[in-house]
C-alpha cells in the first residue's frame, strides 16, 4: 500500500531533516529515500522504519 501523501509531506530524514522520496519498488523493496544522505528507510508492514541504525546506505544511480 503506498504511503499517504500527507504523511510523506510531514516526514523528514531523521539524520539531516531533509525531504524524503517514496520508493515503491527498488533494490531494497518499498521505502523512503533521503537523496541528500543516501539513506533508505524501509517500510515494513505499512510502517516506515525511521531509525538511522536501521537505514540502508544506497549508492548513487548511474
């Protein structure tokens, strides 16, 4: 289930407080991506896991 647009507008990266982008299907599944920090916060059971320790570092796409 896609994340609510209103929720996405108020969520921010816990590390840099920047905007997040919703990723429906990516190499790490569904989640929220911080383009600035290059951190991916997975969504498990429709709940975004917004812990820096649980984030996945992603490489820049070529």
